[in-house]
């Protein structure tokens, strides 16, 4: 192919097979071995790949090309790709311990809280950052103070002053009508965001409906109109119940467990997206106050998570290898004075009266050299025979334990003090540059 000369494509061809085989395994576990075909071979299926930006080329070119070559697999309709999510201002790193482990998180907090917090900070167009303080802020100021506060005030007021029945609405005010109309408007806007995979905006719009409901409830003051205008009070609560019911569906993609709890308080089995409108709960239907959906997270809980993160990182940092510092800088002319050659160790034996030295006979192609090397504590003679190694061939010979050493073999010294042979794939005598 023109222009392809010298090009190298690095592809995990087993990855697509893994996606498909995992679906097959799932289908078998469901008792329907052919069910996987619905997802991968039914041309009426819409296939989406949710990925990170570092996999765009693979999922947009390599994977589809593999599927096209096979000929009968569904191609992805869209590949929504996010940027990178950092943690407390640093890149996530499991090796350094700079990560939040899900099983540990779930021991302390509800899964829906993390779904919401991550959803509000998704790196959709640029890298973003998760921090525990921001997590606390989202839970306390949005979930607890806005959403949780609104639905609890609404349902507890209904339970207390209307015997747990949705009150009848009559002669609604413009403010009542405007709040009810907002439900359908916001529903359509949120749906459009999900359709185009703008998940962060969808979550923001949903929370804005809860804000509007909270504002409406505060401004209409049903706790006052209960004594001065009972119908106005009933209208306020009727409207707020409808908004609460709408929120129980609109927030379901993000917080399914909490919204199931809310629908239980609303005494409905389930709602669908098409059920979201301004008459979701008819007058006279029952509700109950239910449990408080969200409790605030205290500072000491967040401090504990930050300290755990820092401690884990510190422990892992202490385990990182410590390398020797670089020697003083040299110029190129100093380096080229070294004559490095490939050598083959043809024999090796321990030197009497020495615990450290091996006597090596090294074939340099043009001659065989005797080299004494201090590696006896790391290698048995039979372990090095036949090894192709790197040799400093122009090192001035010197006496060691009364024997001539005519060069030096190169070794790598690991941080733990162990030695590794620096091996060469060249023929004996070939220069190493």
C-alpha cells in the first residue's frame, strides 16, 4: 500500500475477541447460548463503545476493521470517548497507590453518591479532577440540601397535613402552572443530552429541576398558606409531588438505588421516561414521608479518605526502587574512547581463594580473552557459559589475585543489589555502539 512502508500498527487483536467471548459467556450463564448474537450480529442493534481518549484509534479504526473483515458483525454506531480523570490533582496510579478502590469506597459510602459526583465531573471535553472535598460538596450542597431537602419537605408535609394523600389542585396560579410546565421542558432537554452523550449536562439539568422545585416550595410557603389559604397550600403540595415524581425518573440513570427508594415513598412500582409529565400522581393517591434520602458527609469522614490515600501512596513510594545517582557528565569524545564488543563466554570456573571472582574465557571473534569478573556470589559458572555479553575490549589489562584480566564484562546492578548480565544479540567481536 502506498505510504505504508515502514509503518507499524500495534493492535491487540485478542481484545475484540474478548468482548465478544465475554458476551457469549454471559449468554450461556443466562441459559440462552445464542443470546450474544442479539448484541453482536443483529443489524437492528445499536452498538456503542464508551472509552477513554487513548483508545480512540483502536475502537474507531482497528476494531471496526476487524469486524468488517469478518463481514457479519454489527459496527459501532458511535464511540463516545472521554478525556482523563485525575485524582486530587494527580494522575491515577494503582502502582503508586494513588487510587480509590471501589470495594473500600463501598464500605464507607453509597454507590449512588459516587455515580452522581463522577457524573458532575466527567472529563467529556478536557481532563478533569476528582477530589474528596468536591465529592463532599456535591453530596452536601446538592444531594442533601437541594434534592433530598425538597422531596423530604414535600412528602413529610403531605403526610402530616394531607393524611398522606395528594391534594386536589384548583385554580392554579401562574407560578403553579410555570412549575408544572417546567417538568416536560426539562424532561425533553435531559433526554436530548443523553441522546448525544452529554451526561454531565443531563445531570446538571436534572438537578436544576430540583432547584426550581425547592425555590417554588420556599416561595409559595405552604406552611403559611395552610392557615390562610388552604387551596393555595394544596396547589403547592400537589405541584411539588409531581416534581418529586418526575425527579424519581429523571435521576434514575444516575442514582437508581436512591430513586427506587423515592418511588417507594411515592408508592409506585415504577415509572418510565414517557410517564414523566405534570400529572404523575393523581389527587387522592397515597404517599409517605419515607426515609431521608441523603445525609451530609462530615469533615472527619473526608479527612480519613484523604489520609488513607496519602498513606497508601507513601507506603508504595517507599517500595519504589532507589537507583544510584548519575555520574558526572561526560562529553561524546569520552564515550567513543570505549571499545564495546560482543563476546561469548566459552568457559567459566571459580577462582580458588576468592569468593567473588569467576575466571571467564570470552570469545571475541578475533581472539579469546581471559577476564576475571566479581560475579561469583550471583552466578554459578554453568549459568554463564554460552551467554552472549557486552565486553569493554580496550580496557588496560590488570593483575587480579595473581592472574591477568584482559577486559571487563558489563553488568546491570538492580536497586536491590542483584546483578544481571548485559547481553548482546550480535556476533562475537561485533562492535556495540
